[in-house]
């Protein structure tokens, strides 16, 4: 750690990694609570449409109530909520009931910390690094939520799309024209695939959240990155899908969410999109 801090930009990299750990801890809350918040909102809206009074419930948001054990409902103390360190100190078990804590929590914290540190090393201080950290955090949250619920919440995809357009007003990642075309082409390309697949098979091959996620990636990185993103996401999705069928006996008729593979491809495109695109085009 000392040698890292002595390198040029070392303090910024270390601070970004620690900041990423904290953001990863918050992402765990978002991943767990946001789908439940959406379900509550839907239930309330349905009750209002039927002319009924919504059932009274306790306040539930990203900040209230305090985090608690899902097994014994014991509130999690501040010292039990330190990223990674608390998990190791508690040996992966609830201090109250002794039930195991999911490994997902420290994995997401560590992954976000590593990604933030990598962004700081690759981009250095500035608006591009700050934006990339927000982009990556959103992709981590969307990946886990889609795996859990097969939902890509508008509360994340739409702000992500608008943020990409706003950042590219000043050409942070690409020029504004390329960004706007990217957002439009990203949405329409998967929208066309969706309807073509539905006309041919009578089934829905993906959800509207996938359209919005690819539109957001197009808004951030421009339309030239979209073919690579679709190619990478399809390749990763095929590999993972085959592995699930072979190794876990995942039913072939059981839908597999596409959003996580779009998210992984978007992160790859953020860092290496241009050289990969040039290499791909060079094959022809």
C-alpha cells in the first residue's frame, strides 16, 4: 500500500478504491430494496385504480428502515456494516442468530472497489473518471437486480441514459451527435429484434428494460460502439447460458435475463471499446 501511495496518482487510486467499497455496500442495499420498493408502488397504484385504500405499511426506502438480518430481523449495527471487514470479522454469520450471510455482499463491495480503483488508474482525476464510476456502479446494480428479478428498473436505466447525454454535451466520452444517435439506435435496434422475434415465434425474447439499457450505453459511448456491445453481450450470454444448461441443468425453456450481459459488454466497451472495434473492423 505504501508503494502504491508513493506512485503518481497513487493516493487518488487508493482513495477511489476505498470509495468504491463504500459504494458497493450501498449497491447491496439498492439491489435488495429497489425491486421491493417497485412492488410496493405497483400494489399501491393497483389499489388506487380499483378505488381501494392502500394497506398501511411501514416506511420503506433506500435509507429506511435500518438494515437488518433477513433471518432474525436483528438491526445491523454500524460496526457490522463496514465493507468486507465486517464480513470477515463476523466470519460470514449474523451476530444475533448465527445464520450465514450471503457471499454476494462482500463480492459486490470488492468488485466495485476494484473497478473504481481501475478507473482511477486508467483515467486519472476528472469528470471522465467520475462519470465512469457512476456508469460502472449502475451496471453492477442492474446486473444483480436483473439476475434476481428479470427487471431493469427505469429508476436506474433512464437517469443513466440522460446522464450519458449530458456528459457528452462537453464531449466527455464522444461528441453529442454521436451520443444522441447512439441512444436512438440502441433502443430501436433491440426494439426491432424484439418485434421480429415475437412475430416469428409468438414469444417475447426480451424486455423493454433491455432496450433502455442499450440506449443508455449508446448515449454514453456513441453509436459506433453498439455493434461491438451487442456482439460481446450475445457471446457472453451464449457461453453462460450453455454453462447453466450443462452444469446446473437449467431448463432450456426457462428465460435467462439479457441485461447482465449487456451490462458486462457496456463496461468492456467503456474501457476498450475503440481498440476492440478497430481490431474487429481490421479483420475485414
